[in-house]
């Protein structure tokens, strides 16, 4: 009796089904981890903005809303290279009683889908250390 070497069609279909099932569960998890890692990058930049605001306040006795180097008389944080390096977020600072550093996900970025029970498309940190939304930090 002669035996054929190789795989049967049934064996190939079983392997394809197993790979498909693994892909169905693994790919969304991978996408979530990519989004969370990009959010972590934005949080790092917000913390850098906050640190620079505190230094600015110590030197000039006031906060500034100018993040890049376009301010006059030292009235900027000089972080243009840092904020331009982000492909996923737009950064700004609002002045109120202190400051609020804000990162907003760009519409052209995958970060616009950062909604895993808590919408994390807009991240904020104010001068009192309040972080919102709390579940995104």
C-alpha cells in the first residue's frame, strides 16, 4: 500500500479556522495596546508642559498659554519640538486661576477611537494636579 505525503483539505481547513479564531481575539487586543501606548506618550507631554509651566511661574511669577517659542519677553515654554513630535494629539494651555494643559486627539489619528468604556480623546491636567478623565491616567 502506498501512502501519499501532504495535508488533506480537511486538515488545512481546520488550521485556517484555528488561525481565524485566534486573529478575531488577538487583533482587537493589539489595537487597544497601540492606542494606550500612544495615550501614554500624550500624558508624558502633558506632564512636561506642566513642569515647564511651574518653572515659568517660578521665574516670571505667572503662567503662560504659549507652549511653543513664539512668545515675547520669555513668555513661552519653548516646547515646540516636543509638541510637534506628536502625530496623534494637539496640545494647548488654557489660563484660568492657574493653567490647564490639554491634549486633544487629532481626527486623522487612531486615537480618536480611544474609547474603552471611558472616552480618552481629551486629556487634561490643571495646576492643582487634577487629571481628567481620571480613568485615562
